[in-house]
DNA sequence: GAATGTCGATAACCTGCGTTATGAATATCT
DNA sequence: AGATATTCATAACGCAGGTTATCGACATTC
């Protein structure tokens, strides 16, 4: 899973907006793979911002530990995602990041990012677009936290994972591996672990979700999509055509 | 209120990272001021992405209208903010934007933004940093929606406004003008209008917030900050030092 | 200045979700 | 294999916040 494979960069490449040098620059971000174990912390909240990471294998999540003892999970990162762009322009981390399961990440530095901004406006725009897409997913979750009930939040969360995993080829027969505990899912959705369990039972009874340990199956993804009126076609959307004339 | 006055750009200027040409490019974004009336819609959700805007006067907000009839307000824009960066890299708007009260905005095009990315890596990084800062505020609200009770959400919302307004000189004697109805505040915080009213009464009884029509006073901002353990020093934070060597 | 509409306060009632607790199933360790 | 820790399901209970309704204070329109 390299950055060149990502939807945004594929889009730029298709429009021939990426030169050979651009591609080399991009691959340069992934030269230092590092193996991570489950639960390992990449960085803590408030740590100095020195690196960003490309996720090569495994899942990670960013989180905030709150004064009232609870935790809010902000985002789940899958292979091919860039971690840490949230902190670009800040000197301290706004959130901690930890691995969910074992995996491999490729750290790269601030300097490398500046290098890219200086040498390739096309890549600068592409990276900006990737960061903005991540934000779009966050915004979608904000909407769900604000205005939808537990079963809609959970359905939306699972459907988002389904779409993102399908894009990277990690879905088989509508089923996929979800290494998150119900407690962690609750921390992502602003629900208690108990209520996540109740809600899973409810979705199971309605035939929308089957979950056996870490294996999750969506027997009828379209029915689920209908329940959450998923406005997320944009996940797979190509860059707008104005990007074509920009190389 | 021009972009050059913003915290990020001031930071870049202080480090002499902005050339005269950079400044001219930036001012070029604000050449076409347009007067807007209260409630006027800048664009609807799903509209084509053609422009971005600098807010010169007045307040605006971005919002999503939901299938269940409710609305979620995503972000409130104050003078000096850029509207629409959320949609960069997409062909359709992810959210609608409307004025709250009357004001003035300066639209600029995709092309102008590309021009800036091509001609000035420093400005590219600066604009990226501004976009990321906006996201940081959104993320903070996501945390509050997920894990805090009504009075904490409202206190946090008001304190965020207080800090942002103070930065642009719109706070006098700890008081400021808030042109939002309680219903709109509820739409931002994921609460019903009734409960926003209840919560205002509660904060009033505790001597933390005085609200008379559109005038809001925080008699003791520090006490409020303590209640919300505001982790928002980053709003005023300068760019990290690595940006200095980058011009 | 009457008529109409918007906004906010307060009350009464109800429900979705948090909390606490218990037991079963599974994973991890030795 | 036995011991211990995690994870999950389900139940009982309570409360924060949603919903509906009513009323008064202002604004806006003619």
C-alpha cells in the first residue's frame, strides 16, 4: 500500500499531472518502514511535532484523553492513510495516535513535506486534497454525533469502514476484519460500551449486521447505506477537473 | 480585516518568509468585496465548487440539512476567516454556507488558489496551516459533542467565540455581540433549542454567562475556561519554528 | 397602532442512553 | 491445564436531554 496508490494521487497521475520527479518525491516518503506492535503509541498528545506517517499495514487511531476520564477517538487510520497532517502548522500534537493491531508505518519529516511543497505544486495540491478528504470524514462523524441516534451512528461507522476497506481490497463477501473492541467503537461514537453492545444486538436482529468476534459482515450493504443515507460518494470521487489544467 | 492580518500570515511575515510578491498575491484574493444581507446563502450543499471566500465583515456559518429534518451547523465563520477550504479537492460542496447577519465577503477562484500554490510555497504552507487550524476547532467540537454534557458544550462554544473575537478586537469588557439564535446554537451543539435555553439559565444562575438578547457577557472568562478545560491555546499559537527556515 | 411573526423562558412528560452489576465466552499467561 | 484478564451480552435503574405546549417580550409590516 503506497501513497501513489491512493485515490487522489491516482487521479493526478491519470491526468498526467505528476512528473517522474513527483513520483520519486512521493515514494521518498515511504523509505523508512517501521514495524509496530498492537497498542503501540506513535505519539502522545502535546508531544512535539516532528514526523508524519504513512500507514503501510495495520490499523491505527488518533484519540484525545479527556479530563472527565473518558476518551474520544477521532479517526481510524487504514493502510494508505497519512497520519498526522492534522498537526501540520502546529508545534504540539493535538491528539495522540496508537496502533490498534500490529502493522507497519513509514515516518517522514516536516522537512520532506516542505521539500515537496517547494518542488511540486501538483503534489502540494494533492496532499492538501488528501488532508481535506480526511477532514470530510471527520465532519461526517461530527454530524452523526450531533444529530443521530446510536443505531444510526453505528451503522454509519460500519458503512464508512466498509467503503474504505473495499477501496483497498480488504472486503470479502461483504465481510471484513474489525480489530476494534466495542469499548473502542463506543469511544469513537460517543457511546458507552454497553450501549454499543445493545445496538449491535439490535442491528443483528434486523439482519443488517452480523458480528462474530472481530469479523463483521454486512449481509445487505445497500440496506445499511439506506439507513444512514450515506453522503459519502465523495470518498471515491476523483479530483475536480480544474486540477487537470494544473501541472 | 484582511488575510494578511491573520495569525498565520502574521507569523510568516514576522519570519520574513513572505516576499513583497507573496503579499501582493494574498491581497489579490480580496479584490472583489461583495455586500451580503442577513440570511443570504453563499452556496447550497452539493453545488459546484467554484469559489472560496474571505469574510471581511459579518458572521457566516456552514451547515448540513439532514434527512431527519434537523440541521447541523458545522462551523461559525468570523471576519478574517476563509470559507470553503473544506471543499478544496472536491467538485461538489460538502456543506451549505449562509450569512448569519449582514456583512461583506470577498470571493476568489480555484485558479487564484492554484496560482498561489504555484508561485509561493510559503503561502501554500500558510494556507494549508490556516485550513488545518480551522479543522482543529472542528475536532475540538467533535470531542465535545461526543463526550461532554450540555453545559460543558455551551460553555466551550462561548469560550471559543470569546477567544476568536478577542483576537480580532471584537470584545469589550468581556462582552461581545452574538447574532445567533438559541435554535442556531442548538444546531451547532447538537442540542434542542429548549435545552439551550435551560442551559443558559443554568450558566446564568452560576454567574458564568450573562445574556441579554444578542449581547453576551462572560463576567469571569477564566472561571469559564476552567470549566471547559479549554485546550485551545493553539488558536493563537505561532507557526512552529521549522517554518522559519522555509522561504 | 393593530396584526403578525420571531425569540426566549419555563413547565410537564417521556425516552434513549449512561451506569452498575452479573455471568458466559474467549484470549493470554504460566 | 489451570489461573487470570478481556470482551461481550443482558438486565435493572436513573437521569439528561428531547418533545410539546404555553406565555410574555420584542420586532416587523401594513
